[in-house]
C-alpha cells in the first residue's frame, strides 16, 4: 500500500454541483437585472470560494462593494434554498468511498465553501462519520490554494504528506496538494481541463474515480 490517506475536493470532484450553483447565481443576476450566463461558463467561475464566484459572474463594470455584497447575499439565499435540487455524486464516487473504507484509508474533505455548509452537504450525500476531517473556508484563514488547512489535516492525522493523495479537479487543488507535499491527482470528470491540471502540477491524471484504487493497492 503506497498511500494511507486521501483528501478530496468537493465541487467537481465528489459532487457535480454545477447546475445548482449556476441556477442560484443566475437567479441572483436576474433579480438585479444583470445578464445571466450559460451553465458551462460556471466551470471557470467556481473554485476560489463563493465570493469570487459572485465577482466573476457579475458584470465587469460592477465594482461598487455594496452592490457586490447585495448580489452575494441574493446568491447565498438562492443557493441555500436549492443546493440539492440537481447536485449528485459523480458516477463511481460512492463505490470509491466504500472501497477506501474497506482498505482502511483515512479520508478527508477540503473545500473552499464555508466549513459549516461543507459539513451540511457532506452529511447529506455521504455521512460525516465516513471522513476523518471535513474542512471548508473559515474566517481569517486563507482559502485554497494556500495549503494551510491541508497541512492541518496532515498534522492532526499523524500521517506523513508522502503517504497522502489529494484528489481535485482544478489547478487550485493541484497547487494546494503540492504546497502541502501531497501527491496531486487530477480528476478529468470535474469542471476544468486536463491541461489545467497538468500545468498546475498534477502528478497523476485519472478519468474514473475507481482509478484511485490502483494507486493504493
């Protein structure tokens, strides 16, 4: 066994959240009379946290902080009401989690969503007790790609970075993994491209969640 721990990204890795994120943001944009975006465009808006998503989706000429805050509040309300309308695990994810559990792999989640909301989502779709740590964005703590929370997972788990995989679908995740000294694995089924993953330091590229098992056994 080459690895004994794994950190998962959430959006675009464990769960396909794209439609619910896009529908929520488009509803907020519509409320303010701003142009909406095709769902596919949200693949490049997502990744750096909800605040950044709102700023990317807002018209570029909107720079007033109060308007952005109002737009963010509207988006948040929309997403709180519809976060599980279309969101679902990617094919093979549940099978992967069950297999990793059977192998005794220590599993954790690290997202740029707020930590409270990340835990709500994980509990709903998978159950919190399956994971050693479920971390999200915290006030006053840098978001990914800063590796601070990935390093906290390493410290508390007592497992060396060399024995940890990090699975994500964006360059942000690959940079986080490399910053923490973990083995960066890029998931091609998510929101970004294989090229982005490789350019940002992916050590392994996989096309199917169960391919992770081949790295472990």
